[in-house]
C-alpha cells in the first residue's frame, strides 16, 4: 500500500490564506478582500493575542503548518526568495 504524507508543510507567513478566508479569529473585509488583521507585509497583527489565547491548548493554530500550499502563488514566490 502506498504511503501518503498527511502532514502540512511549514507556514512561511506568506499571508495567502488570510486573503482567501479569515481564520477563527479573523474578520473579513470585503473592500480589501482580506482579513482586517493582516498587515501590509502579510503578517497577522493578532499573533500575540492568538498565541496567548491558545497557549494551553494541545492543538494550536500557529505552528500547525500550511494546508494551502498547492498552487499557492504567494507561498511559492516567498519560497523562491529564501
Ligand atoms: S498560506 Fe500557508 S504559508 Fe501562507 S500564511 Fe497561510 S498557512 Fe502560512
Ligand atoms: S486573524 Fe490573523 S491569521 Fe487569522 S485570518 Fe486574520 S490575519 Fe490571518
């Protein structure tokens, strides 16, 4: 039987997911087609708040990897610049 790797690859903070759908903590902005909390350089301005909120949870949003990695132009571009 074939083995499939089901782990998500590392999040490299490209911001692509935050211009597709807001996460549980996000808030959609129709005018900008992105989450209200995404900064100009595609980082999450609620990072510290979310980190604090989830610090005692077994499964955390940040650190769980990227599951929007297929055909993700922003992630691919950022990987090429590494
Ligand atoms: S699309 Fe993936 S790599 Fe980019 S910010 Fe979201 S989780 Fe991270
Ligand atoms: S709250 Fe942060 S991680 Fe969630 S969608 Fe908005 S910018 Fe992205």
